[in-house]
């Protein structure tokens, strides 16, 4: 049986997550409470990071390799496919094959959903959401390139950077928006995940990411609560972005 002191400690912990007694819930608490939030990641929380894909070796400092990013809901964990492809803590990709990979199971592969990311970098060429296998790309940028940022075969509804739509943008226009060294919150809305076996974050041939790329949330786009989930994910993405070291 739990003692009175244990109950009080549990209540204090819960209040802290919600933002304190009488305070509004924190962005993370709001997002975790959203029914449409399938998975949530916080790369700035070292307790969720491991140096190895198996999850045995903790990350104790910025700059250590990250082989695993645990989903705070315990469903979908990002892992590096090899030791040589591990980004550095908290989320720094070197532009030469660094990658976090997410494998869907049958009960996590949404027919359509949203993926929320925080990104900071100056590389004039990159990609936001390569898929597994390599089907339509979502968010390619390349300075001066007039080609589409989203492939013609993609059924993604929208690509939003800092509340501005880039669904019909060119690769050059997207480069101008994201490759300026500032932190950007990116939303990939209505992606048809049912065609994917997984996601390959940060790496696709000729478009490897150089910079900081932090996955934030994977949302069920068919949920009746999707609007509030998107709002909660945006707020949490901004909080994560503010904590990314320069």
C-alpha cells in the first residue's frame, strides 16, 4: 500500500508536468494528452536519448552520438541504421549519411497523418522527409533549382514552414525559407503514410541533411481532434527549437 507521502510526491510530479498548481499545462503535457498524437519525441531531453540503437548506453552530454531517440509514448523510436550514421546529440546531422530511421508496424502506419519537425541549418541542399521505400519525396530544397519541392506523385496536402505554405513552392524557394541558419518549425500535413514502411530522417542520396533536424510529433490526420493536436505540436516544436544549441 502506498503511504500518504508517496501520494503527495506523485501529485507534485503530475502538477510539475502540467506546469504547476493552478498553471496551464506545458506544451509537452498538452501534446501527450492529445488523442491524435501517435508519437512524440524530445531530442533536448537526454533521458530519451541513447548512444546505441538498442538503448543500453545513455547520452550524457551534447556532442555524443545518438543511436536511438525514444518516443515519449513508447510506440515509435528512431534509431540510426549503423554506428557511422549516428547524428550527434541533441540532433546534429553532418551531411554525410547521418540518419535516424523509423519503422512502422501495422498498427502505427497511418493512412494519412502529419509529421512535425524543427530544423536549423545553412546547407543549400537537403530533404525533410525521405520515405522507406523511396516513393514520392516530401520537401526537397536546392538553392536556385526551379524543380518542385514536393514531388508530383505526392498526395501530401500541405508543407508548412513557420505558418507559411510551401506545397507549391520550388526547391529554390524552400531553400530560401529554411537554409538561413534560423530555427524553423516545419509541418508536413496529410502525408499518406500507408504507402510507407518507415521514414528515413536526414538522409537520401544527394540530399543529406547538414544541420539540426529534430523530429517532434507524428499525428493521426484522420482524427477528429487533429486541429488541437496540430496546435499542441506547433507549441511544443517551438519549445524544442528554442532549446536546440546553436
